[in-house]
């Protein structure tokens, strides 16, 4: 990419967004398209919708806007968008509430707010998200505020818009002095929302209550101009530069809101309910902005326990943002965080991050009352895997069993810190699952906030994650070895199909060598089916299901092959691996392999590298590790 050329193109694109005209021109623009007059809440909702929405099989809506940064929180995000953003965009009373994101540390609250801010900036550069303001207004005010209250009902009918709010003190004075009350000629411009330029986005962060001034929120008097303008109530002697002023038309982020001194919070009561706030010696100042705050559960509980906070509490919509509870999504979080570092050159072996994710998710799940369901099975079901004996209804029942599930446990920040400690070791080319689990275990001794009982529980979860990895490692080697005996796998596959066809059709099977007619080989069929847990009672249904699948493929002109049925392929591989177990054991554990064993090791290693994402270092480590597992 030519960087300077791209910068020049970006500058040209930005210049195209420029629009200047009179209030009269702006009204003509609204007659053609009233969308620029939408509220800040509607603008945020439209921005989220503009990225697209898809619905998964379970009826949950997935908002594409969040999918690059927020993982595994589809249900929480859907609730946030539908119950707050959608409702407030339709001018329901929800828009008169502060949105409070409440959840555990490192759960994604700040990320969601940052995404909304960046999204608004981007959306305001599009035609649908265009924002127009009175030129020179320090609060980038809606030009429709220029219309007198007595004429607004008529204007609303004509333009198809709603007009709320009053001119700020600065614009009131300018209309009188600069334009002699002639609102038709008041200049309007298109503005682009920008946190950096303090247009449409404000951020307030609490500091020492003794030194922090309310002016940070509402602006302040410019004492250097008092002598020039003669009065503190003259708008020209006031700086409209507080975060509430600058966030007008967009979004105001209140960081760690409940840590704030009470005097800062009371300013929000009028703003949320009436859409205005008090500043200096002026009448109430109108502001159209969405207020988003975030806090953790402990601070929120302390806040609601204080009776003095009831008025503010009633003006809040609290949205729980729990930890992700899906292993595959947790892996994505770690990949994202590692991808942002300078350690991308170190190879991370397959299943290393998955092992860490298994540990994390287990710490966040709660034991279910459902009979026969343990935490590992529950974890698998949450991640979309099928667990024999349980259905979709069982999953939904478990998800609604505990409201607070996901609000505690190990946070992603701790895990990524421990993975970082493993990555930073000198002369390291690759880390595997055992390195990661070892780092997690060592870190528990230094974790400041876990009790002795929690530590014991977490150590058990590390052992469980290790067992899960052992299963994955064996399966990986199993696949690699079986593929090197691919011809045997296909022969066994074809043999099985011949036998089940004969079984289902009540016919004999012909021996390919002698031509003798024989009964189907029940022992062979069961030895394969048992590998994937097909019971004696279920064997007939399983065999018939395979034949129906073959028939379906045939009607469509497709060939039913080794890769057409995932469960059958798994059964064949497991059966072959069982038969080959001794060969694998000898091959992987021998210190001085013979020529035949060495050839087999090289074939397996090559397959692990070419097809499964291993490097030469971790593929050899995997072979040695699985060898030791098989020899136990």
C-alpha cells in the first residue's frame, strides 16, 4: 500500500463530506430525507443495524457490528440492543435512562463502549448517519431548535420529524446579535462525530473528589473575559466545554460511574429525565445524548444498598455483561489479544489456547441440578456440541437456571497474563497446551483475590483441562496415523457398508475371494458402532440412517464416500486406531526407531505439520507425549 497516496485519498473523502448552507437550505434537505433529524439514541441503533443482523438456529439475533471484538456474548448483546437501543430509538421512555453496563472485570464492558464510540464516528461519515449542526455552536446543536415553540407542531407535520429541546445560551445570543433574529440565514454545517475533536462524544473519568470540579461535566466561566463582557451570565464569558456539552448529538461515556462523588451524579437526573442540565447562571441547557456508564457487581451492590441513591437508581437501565461461557469463543478472545502483541512470531500449538479456555469456562460455570449432567458435559453443550441423552430444551433450561452464571470466575486478563509469561521465555520457538496449563497453575499462587478453597477448585479444573487435552492429543495422533493407513480405512468403510446393506435387506453377503454366500458380519459391524457409543438397541436405526443417506446421495447424483458421514468416519478411525494401538505405542515411544518406524513417524509428523497446524517442534513433542500416555 502506498501510505501517502492512501492518506491523500482519505483527505479527499473527508473533504467530500463538507456541507455548508443556510437554515433554509437545511430545511429543504430535510424535506427530501428527514433522517438527519434523528435523536442520538436512534443514531446509535441505526449504526448498529447498518452492519447487519443474522439469526442463528436457536432464534438468537447476532449483530455483526460486535462480532469482531465481542465473543460469546450474543444473548447479552441481543438484550442490550433490543431492550435498550431499539426501544430508546423509538422514543420509548427507556431513552430517559442511563445505560449502566454491569459485570465482572475484563468482561467486555469498556470494549462495548469503545466500539459504540468508534462506530458512531464511522457512521457519521455515511449518508444515513450524517449530522448537521448550527455553525459555530460549541455544542454542535440541532438546527431545528431555531424554530419557535409556537410553530413546531406545524413544522413537525410538514417535515415528518420531531423537535425537542431549546437553543443553547450561545446560539440564542448569536441569533440576536449576528443574525438580528433572522433564523432563515443562520448558517448550518455538516459535522463528523469525533472523540478526538470533541464532537458528539464525551468521556468522564472520576478522579479525586476533592480536586475534581463539576466544570469537567458542565463547562465553566472564563474569568479572563468577565471584564470584557461585564457579566457571568453572558454566554460569551462561559466555556461550553464540559463533557456533557461536547457529547451533545452523540454519546457520553461515564467511566466507573459509581466511584464518582454524588454531586456529579445528580447532574444526570435532569439530563436523563428532561433532556437538559444546569450550568452556570443560565436556564436549563438542552442536550440530546446517550449516557453509558459501566461498573462491576460489587460497586453496584454497594450503590443500590444506599437509600440516598434511589432517585438515580430509578433512572438507570442495568444491563449485565457476564463472562463468555463458550470454549470456542474464549479461544477467539485469546487469539485476538495475542495478535495485538509483538509475540506473533512464537508458534502456539493447536489446542494450547483451547486448554486455557476449557479451564476458564469451567471456573465460570455453576453446577446444574440436572441429573447426570456434570460441568464438562455442560461446557460442551454450551459450546454447541451434542451430548448423548440431552436435547436443546435441556440446554435452554440450564441457561436459565442461574441468572448470575458467568458473573464470576477467572477473567481473560489473568489467562492472557499467564500465557504471556509462557510466551516471553527466552529461546522459545513454540508453546503447547502443557506449557500454558503449567503457567496457569503457577499463577494461582500469585493470584491476590482467590481463597484457599477456590484455589483447590481451580487446580481441579486445571487437571480436568489436562484430561480434555489428553483426549484431544490422542485423537490428533489417531487421525494422523489412521490417514497414513488411508487405504485400510477406506477398505473397512466399504466393508461396513456392504454388511449393513445386507443386514437391512435381509440378504446374504458374497465373499469377494471364494464367492461363498455368508450372513452379515455382526461382530465387525458392532466393533465399529461401539466406537461412537451406538447401543445394541440403537444399531438398527443407525444402520438404516446410513442407508437412507446413501440413497439420498444417489438421487442427487452424488457419491457417498468416506467423508460423507462424520460419525461413521469417526467410528472407522477409532476402530482402526484401536487395532493399531500397539503399533502407535511402539512407534511413538521407541528411542531408537527402525527404518519402518522412522518412515511412519516422518509420515505422521508431516501430516501434523501440513494439515493440523503443528510445527516441527510441537509435532515431535506431541508424539512423545501421546507415546507416554499410551504406555501408562
